[in-house]
C-alpha cells in the first residue's frame, strides 16, 4: 500500500525535479563488499518495486555498485521508468593526485556518466554528483575542470543537474560561483554532524542536502548509535524504532534534507519509509540535542578525511581509519570492524596507523587508496546483517 507524499516527509526540489524527502539508496543491493550480484536477486527486485509502489521517486545509485549490477537491477525492476522518478548517480576520478586535470580525465568522467546511462537503460540522469577524493584539500583548478566536465554533460542533456559529494563548504561556495548545484551528498547523522556548515550553506541556497551514512558508519559506530540508551528511550516514548528516530531527526532538522537509506529487505524498507511519519516533539529534540551535541564537531573542518582522522584520536584505534581511507576513494568500502579484528592485510594496518599518527601520513595514505582498495576488497569480511549494512 503506498504512502502518500506527506507521509514520505513532504517534498523538496532536486534541480528541476521535485522529489519526496524519503528516498532510497540502492548500494546495498550489490553483493557483500559492494561487489558482484546480490545475495537474493529476487528480493532485490522486490525491494526496488516496493519502493516505487510506496511512492519513492528518488533513487541513488552508481555504476561501481556491484560493477554495474545495481544499475542493471534497477533497470530490470523499474524500466520503463515511471514519470517523475529521479535517478541520481555519482562519478569521481580514481586518481586525485595533481593540481591539474590529467589528460583524458574529463573523458573518464563523461564515460562514467555514459556507463550509468547504458546499464540503467536511460537517456538522462536526474543528477550526477562529482565525488571529491579529499575534502580537506582546498579546491583549485583541477576541481574546476572536473566540475566543467559535468556542466558540459548537463548542457548536452545527459544529466539534469550537477551535484557534489564528500565536500567542504569551500568546495560548495566555489562551485556555486561557477554553476548551479542541485544537491550535495555528505556524511551526516545525529552522531556525526561535522558537515553542519555544509548543510547550513545548502539550506540558505535552496540546495538539497542528502546525508550518506544516515545511521552512522557501518560497524561499531552504527551499533553504538542504534543501541544508544537516549535514542532508545526517545524511540520507545514515540512508539518508533531507533532507526526511525535517527532518520526522523534528519527530516526534522532542515527542510532541504533528502533521505536515501539503503536496505536489502522489504521489511527494513518499510521501517525506513515509516520514519517519515514519526514526529519529534520538543522533548525528543532536547533529549537528542543533549546526547548528541554539535560543539565537538565545531572544532573540526566539516566533512574532511583529515577531520575524521582527528576524531579517531579521542579513544579510537588507528585500524578504524582503513574504512575512512577506503571511503574517500569509492564511498562504499568500509572495513573498520575488520581492521579491529586484525583481518586486513598488514599493509592496510600500516597505512591506517600512518594516517593517524605520522605527520603527513594522511596525504601518503590517500595516495595509496587505489591499491589499498584492491587489497581491501580481497580482505576477509565478516558478513554484515542483511539490513542496514552500508552507508547509502
């Protein structure tokens, strides 16, 4: 039975589109580690069809989710696409070194867009996000050239709007001086509000803000959030689940926030979408504000990998940085738990330690990301639960 627009949190502009605020992120439909086919292909198709039947009109995906598998699932489940369905993807240069664009790099970004169109069976994407490797790096001419490649794709009709992902406020301000930006995807949730300044800038400019990891980084951070006593107490009082309260908090925070939580099951899809019907009262807002204050976040540059490294100094272990380094490259590969268990190759452990404790270590770690990710994908992962396992 479909939810109505109000129950999906109302709507907000996504460039020329207007979408319901409760959307769906398709990354988890890929196999474990965001590789290959899904565990249950039939259920994956049912999840997509259930989302569309419920009124979801904003789906987030990427060509590198399952090496095209997720896009193919979306096509099989939903093509021909219903009117008003906004499919958003992302592209990013795999090698972030250098101040200027490498020869052929603009073509790579365009090819990434075209690959999405082919596997989705679409002629146009609602928006494509330019994913920034390290938001701590000040944007310069190379960022401008990457942005220009997406602007050309928009002018040629391949995409409806240009978005940004994993950015600082400086990236956003520089980008909007050059072109219209329709959305921003950044790490953000009730327990990690380091992108608060980016959210505020987006709200002031009428730009959609789309949090990834809305339930926390996979692994220990997510478990800590979803088992937090304060969150559980608010959920019990409101007759909701901790997941729903965490998502409802985002919808309540600012009108330009669009949600794209992911799941592999219809049960969790229903739980996520029902979060849009949870209404926080003043007592709930106050309880959550006391438990998850933003003061600590203010001293850290919003959204940056370097900021996340700084955060690990407060009682965390260097092994957790492996997931952060990997996330900087592809936005989907998290191995903090595997790092704690010592299950990653030794070199990954050394890179993580270097990034945390050695001067200049983060920069060296970032330069190793492409090779690190190849090893990361070969590392032995403990299987995540079928529900909320990944960021999107």
